[in-house]
């Protein structure tokens, strides 16, 4: 498995999680399949909490991971460990993205009413704070593992 493949699969996963969770929550909240698909389509066109925007914001941690892997390449570090770092680095953003979407959409659906402040901030705080912190912790564990394996 290559680093590029890990990053590509993780990016696709981060883009797919929001609509999948939205649809799952809609169906679980008692909406019919047609109503859930209509709500999903409307949410992609909404000016607030647009699913495309929340998906793209969720990619911010991936940019940080790309910077980390790029710095490793510039420092001429052995590329064999990059796959391990990539796998460790993508897990926290994926888990945080799943969590924040399962945390928000049940309060929004089935009535499709926007909850008041501070709801919705999780779509920014998750990818900007919690995912990078989780990624840093995962990368430290990957570094310890790689270091132990190479010794």
C-alpha cells in the first residue's frame, strides 16, 4: 500500500462521511427514503451548514498531514515509514468527522430546524482543533512504533 493511496482513500472517505451520516440520521429519525434524499439534496444547496462546505472544511487536517509528510521528504527521512505515518495521521480526522456529524444531525433532523448557538461550531472546531490534536498524538505513537521496529 502506498502513501498516496492511503491519502486518497482518506480524502474520499472524509468527503463521503457527511452525506452518509446525514442520510443515516434522516432514516433513523423516521424520514422516508424519498424525504431523506430530498433533505440531503436541499442541504447540499443550503446557505447554512451546507454539506459540501462541511465536507471541505473537514479536509483541513489532511492538509496538515500533507505538510508533515512533505517536511519528512525534505529532510530526506526514509520513505518506508510514510505509509505508517499516513495511516496513523488519517484515523483521527476520520473519527472526529464521524463523531461531529453524528453529534449534530440528530438535533437538526427530522424537522430541519437549525439549533441555536453554539451548535454548528463543531464543524469548525472538530477539524481545526480536535482532529489535528488527535493526529499529533497518533503520529507520536506511529513514530514510537517505527522507531521500535527499526531498532
